[in-house]
C-alpha cells in the first residue's frame, strides 16, 4: 500500500467505500492499517481521527514508528471500522485533543469510570481452594459529574 503523506496541510483523509453494494457482502468491524510518511514535524499524541459523517472521534493507535534526529519519519495508523453493504465511510486525521481529554463548559456532564481488579491469594498460595470469596473480582465504579459537581450516590457493580 502506498503511504499517505502528512504535510503542511495537517490533514489526511481516508475513504472506505463499498462499490459492490450487494446485500450479502459487507465488512464487519475490522482493524484497518495505513502507512503514513511524515514530511512535517508532528507529535503523535496530538493527532485525532474523526469520522466525517458523524463528527465522532475514533480511537487510533500508531505502530512501527520510525524516528530520526528530525523526528518521526514513518508510522502505521491503526483503527477499527465497519463498512455495511453499499456504505461510505470517511475519516480525517488532524491535529486536535486526543480522546480522553475533555474540555469543560457550563453545560458539560461527564462520567468517570474507575476499575479495580482484586487478585485472590489463591494465585500466591496454590494450596488454597477457590471459594466465592477468593475468586477474582472485577469492580467498576461510576460517578457522574455535572458542571463540576459530583452527583451522589455513585453506582458500582462487582462481577465475581
């Protein structure tokens, strides 16, 4: 595949299109990889991928990053997308705020998720039997903030 070029425009468009338009053929959610050459300096942590039709930020990851004394020379952009029969998907790679960094405004509400994993002592001491109390547990706590104020009570769940 010919590498796409990151240049002074600071924008690369990726288009997925199903010209076949047959109801029995479509792409399920698939990992998509594009090689990119960087002609203009860039901080990969500042790049965002946006789905054009929805404005939605798409999670991305760079792999096989090659650097020299001038900075990043090449990398592979990786992201997931589906493509329903007859559909068209267009994405834009540009400078912005990465996913996970939010900007507060007067009408902002955000959910904060925290996860913890409890590792039972049975892994450290194999002679212990697995009882309900010593099985691994996955905990997830939810707290909602609106306008900077936490709303209580927060919700939580534990899966054993």
